[in-house]
C-alpha cells in the first residue's frame, strides 16, 4: 500500500446566515408522541431551540454536488446501507479518482465498500485505502438566531420557536382523511452557519469555490424534508470568508479577510 504525502497549507473559514424563505422541517427519530403533542416534531438542542445539524447540511450539499459533477452512475456508487431489498438500501457516490471534487471536499470512507457495477444493483468489493485523504470540509451545526423570531411572528405561532402546519392525506377512493401535524421553523427565521475548508498541498482556493457552488445549488433546491411541497427554501446571506495560513497558527501572520459581508453568493469573487 502506498500513501500520498499530505502537506497542510491553511484553512478557509466560511461564516454565513441561512435565512428561511419557507417553513423548515428537519425531523428527529428520538421523540415519542405525547398526548396533545405534535405528530412530526423538528430536531431541537438541549435548550429546546431548533437547529440545523451539520450532518444534515453536509449530506444535502454532497448530494447536490454528486449530481452537479455527474457522479450518479454505475461504478461511481457504493452502498452506504445495504439491505436485502434494494429499494431499502442507500447509495452514495464514492470513487478512486485522485482529483474527484466531491470525494476530495466531502471525504471518502476508508476500507472496502460495495461498488455497484450494473443496473441490477450487483456489486463488487473495492478497497479505497490508497486514495483516502483527510476530509477537507467541516460543517458545524447551524444554530438559531433567536432575534430572528420576532414578537410579531410569535403572535401567530403555536410554540416558542416553531409553528404547526396541519396537513391531510386523502384516500383517492374513499376520500377518507388522515390528518397530521408537522412542526416547522417559520419563514423569516435565521440560522448562523459556520464551515471550514482545509487546504492541502497546492489546492489553493479550488475547494472553497466548490463549496460556494454547492451553496448556490442549495438555494435553488431545498433543505430538510418535504421540499417538493414547498418546505425548506433558503437564502444564503451575510457571507464572510477569511483564510488562515499555517503561519497564522504559529502566531506569525494574521488572518486574511477575503469577503467582509456579502449579501449574496453571486457577489463573491475568489
């Protein structure tokens, strides 16, 4: 087994606000239904405030970039969860290309994986150990800006930080209704997001540009669940980007501020 030499050059620090244009629902599997409670609650922190898990945000961005870079095809997909029934399995992109923008930004898992080799879902074992690099992208949990939930909004909300949306699923034959309550963070709320892109070797700003592209795609897609029904439209605002080279961490240089406070991703030129 051979290993590629990896040289640390620095880190891009990317901070921005995620502003909700429509209600956001990111669910939790750990809650039980209390009498009088909401059927479908959102995930909350220990203080009862909704937040956007870094894992949810990173997974969505990775999925968008897999499609953007045309990586959803045979020999480029692996089973991340393999079930006896293929429809219950979960697949994702992973490949052995040294210059793959998706794998190099979002990371590869070490060891052997089941790579899909045909349209029937058959797979073969592939060991990715020789192309594993440290993951460049770190995605923090995005925390709610409580000031974005105004007093006027609270007057029309059901809970302290969230609203409850009532929905009906109708039987097409009998017209029987199956009502359900879904908890959402309301439109207008903001979350403070922070990400870090590590630079190795001669990457330059290549991968932070890939991240900006992913965020642009997110704005024209959705975050969380039920996006095809209008949930989860977001806007990226108040973007700040700085670079800290290796000398910064040695106390021998200062942080380089690249973007001070851009109100749109389209205004960023790195």
